[in-house]
């Protein structure tokens, strides 16, 4: 079956999908790490850029970021080049865990839907991809969430380090905030990822087949489909992603990050209301530009690497005379 008429969730065995997903997550994260740090810094900035009076409460040395490129330069100038990879260890672990669970769950949920509904009541292709993608995104987010929170807190550190190492961070959060501390912001994370990943997989499956028929160089159709799907999905749910980041840095260390004036938030809806009251609608979209710049290459690298790795594993299995099982 050619790629133009085969769907992503129908390809490969479960172990192959697991390995391909983990590989894609590992490579994708390293490529987009600097943009991820910039995005998080912009999302956590609560003071108005157009009102100099709002900067008075920042205290000495607290940065005021404006724009993707200028934020990038500011971080490199004041914290060094390696600061662009702050939080990379938990982030790499998160991306590997997230991607492997996501692709495996996407395949499994699709098969579950087909068994539950049967051929007579089978969902349309786009709806099936949306439901399976949404469920897979929720499973991947919940299972890797503590690593996501650690990634955010490390990326939010300036030269004044809140946590000296990953091990100490885990101990400090467990001691001071308890188990719930590792899951701060999970509600807005799930609220954003369910529609986002549903849209992503539905759009990706829809764009993948037509782009494959164009015979683009280096099999770039997978990357192009990933970019289109990511831009559509990311823009729609971005405010909830920002709310998640603000809630993730709450707790006893809230005032010790690079932004010393992060307000105190409690609950998803109250956080949205507080941001709207203080920063306006624009406040919910801080960091959107860099987020889209990050999402496009991240999705392109993820989907291209996933497809290439999966094809390699399938050919290796076939060449070795092994029988590829569907389960």
C-alpha cells in the first residue's frame, strides 16, 4: 500500500511505533530547544511592554523581553549560549516519553475505535483521526507532565538558580509542594492538548496523502504536512498553553525565577480572568510568534523523523525475514 492511500495509524507494529516515536521526540527537542526557552520566558512575562511604569516593580536586574530575536540576544548576552538549552535534560526525557506514548496511543486508540464501532458504524476518517489524536495527546501529556513542569521551571531560571540540579529539583518540589506540585497546570494542559492534538492528527492525515503525491524532494511531504497541521492546532489553543506555563511556576519559588513579579494564580479560569484584567486579550498570546516559529520546525522534524525511522524499522524487519505483527 502506498503512502498516498495508507494512514499513519495503520503503519508499523507497536514496538516499531514506540521506537520511532521516541527517536522523533529526541531529535526534535534538541533542534527546537532555544526557541522553547525563548517562548517560556515570553509567556511568563506579565508586565506591559508599552507601559514603562509597570516595570518599576521588577526590581534590579529583572529583564524586559520584547520580540523573539531580541529575547534570544538578551539571554545569550546575559546568561551565555548554554542558557538556550536550560532544562534540556528533563525536556529531552519529556519529549521522548511524550512522543513514544503519543504515537503508540494514537495507533492503539484507532484500533480500539474500530473494534468498538465495527465496520457498519465506523467514523469518517477525519473524525477518527481527531478522536484518536485527542485521546493520544491526553495520555501522552498526563504521563509525561512532571517532566514538562521541570522543563518549564529550569527554563524560567535566570543567573540566580532556583534548582542546582534535576535531582535537587525533584526533591525540593516533593518536599515543599508534595505530589500535587508536579502536576500544577495539568488541567489547562489537558484542556489545550485534547483539541490541539485532535486537530493536529486530523489535519496531518488529511494533508499527508495529497502532499505525498507531489513527490517532493527528500520526502518533504511529511514535514510539510506536519508544519501545516501544527500551525493550525497551535494557534487555536495557545491561551491555555500560556495559562499552563503561568501555573507551573507557582509555589514557594514563584518570585525567584528570571521574572520576579509573576503574579499568584489559582485555577485555570481564575488565571484567565486575572490575565485579561491585568494584561488584556493580548496577554493571553504572549510568545505566540516564537511558539509558531518553534512549532513549525518541531512538527516537521518530528513527523519526518518518525516516518523515516518507522520505514527503516519496517524494512529491517522485512529484510530479516521477521513477521511483522499488527498487535
